[in-house]
């Protein structure tokens, strides 16, 4: 909706100025390199440092910890502009989310040690949850972190880890007490540089989001200081995850609705220019009605997402609403991307056209951050509590 008269109710003049800065950065530092990044399967480290120098990383982290001291609205603007540009390679979202684990759950020492480095782009963050045999079922993880002689010794493996091969700081979800169920899970902060026994496996070849660094990670007796358990107390990992996941899922919703808007905009442009049987495609009833449906869905979704962003700003966002936001927007995006690609005809199937890349990039959004099926389960459980 960046080219319409609509303005999100949480926007103000300062945020408009910030949006202009983000848009320039995306146009100058991201868009020209997308094809090369897709081939090398990661974003250049220099780009992270440039973003940090401009204050585009950790914008809602307090200045005392190196952030920009803004709000969730700044992060939403950044997510929107990346989506409008068709970029899902720059792993800022995961970087931002991992920083929020530190801000909300970390000790004062952990915050002061890591957040300024992450804000500057000198440390790239990642979260290692998923394992080959455990995805959405976090209690099914097998990675262990055993306390021995003042250190945690980590053994196990992770997969589908965003920012995995580039990460300098990984928040590792591990079992510190296998017999304690959810109370036996802890989050361990692992600095990857010179970490003996830590190995990055394959950078995975994906259907879409080609420039995103998504990797396997292996831990073979990796030793981490005992003080690197997030929050300084083990056994709180599951609680930490449940506390921070609504933030992640709201950002997913922001990206999804923005991608829906981008798909609509590029398809409108195409159908107005493309002619068949002597008139523009847009003048055919089928195209007009399809686009009218997508416009309506995008507008409804934008209104809901804006309300969710406002709740993030206010600190009142809850897990159930975040699940609904992620479910609705990502499912809507999947349908809209498919309908828009169809209107491009054969050209829509060619990866040189942005709609084809958007279609491929959109598919995983119904999977990461919690699948649509898990979102439905969360929502259903909330109805059991409050019919």
C-alpha cells in the first residue's frame, strides 16, 4: 500500500522520514545485489555493517544497549520495505528476533555484551530451534547441554536455521534436564567464532528465498560458559520461547501482508499494460474481479496487521492474536500470489519476473515461525479457555 493514500494509524512524520531512509538503503544496497546473493546463498557481511552504521538494525532496542531507541513501528517499516522490494534474503527479521530474546529474557551482562555488537552489524544473530526430528514440537528436541565443571557441553544438531552459516551468536534451544519436560529446556548463547566442535553443515537449497542463508548446524562437545544460559537460570527456555514467539509471528504477518500488497501492485501494473484481443487485460471481467478480491483481502489484512503492530508498540500483543495474524496473512498471501501469477500467464512462470520469485518466496511463510496447522491449534486452545 506504499503507493496508495492509505497510511497506517501508527505512522507519523518521523517514521515517514525513517521509511525514506530505509527505502534508499534497500534501493542502493540490496536491490542491485539480489541476483548475486541468490547464487552465493547469503547476503554480504558488509551489507550488515552498512545497515548497522545507518542505525537500521535493532531499531526498537533501547539506546543504552546500542539500539536506536525506537519502537516496533520502526521494525514494521523495515519489514514492509524489504517485502515491497521482494527481498527475503537479508535475515534482519531473525537477527531482530534473536536480539529480542536477549532484551526480554537476558541478564544485564548479556544485554550489554551482545546487543551493541548486533546493533552495529558486527555480530549476526540466529536462533537454533528446529532439528531433523523435531520442528514445531519443541519438547521433542534432542540437543543436550550438560553442565560440567562450570561449562555447558552441547551435543546435537539443528536444521533449517536462518542466518546459520553467517551467525556470530546463536541462541541454541537445548535440553538441560531431559527428564523435566518443558521445564528441562534452556536457551544457550553460543558465540560461534573459534567454538571447538561447532560446525556449519550445508547451506540448504530452497524452493524460494534463495539469498537467505539457511543452514544445518552441528554441535560435538561444544563448550559454553555456564554464564551463557539465557537469563542466567536454566530450565526457563520454554517460557522464554512462549514469551517471545508472538513478536516473531507478528513480524511474519507484517512481511506477509506487505508481500500481498506488492503482488497486487505488480499485477495491476502488468494487466494495465498487457493487451489481448485488442484491449488491456485489466479490462476483462475475470482479471478485474480477481484483483478486486485480492485488493479486498489485502485491505482487510492490512487493517488487522496495523492493529497488531499497535499492540506490539503498546506491549499488549498476545500469543493467540499473533497466531491469528500469522495464519490469516500467510494463507492469504499464498492464495493471492497464485492468483496474481495466473494473470501473468506464461510470463508468470519465468523467474525473471518478480511475481514468480514472490510466489516461490511466499510458500515457506506458512511453515516457518510455526506452521499454519500449529497456529490453528493455538487458536483452538484459546477457544477452550475462552469459548
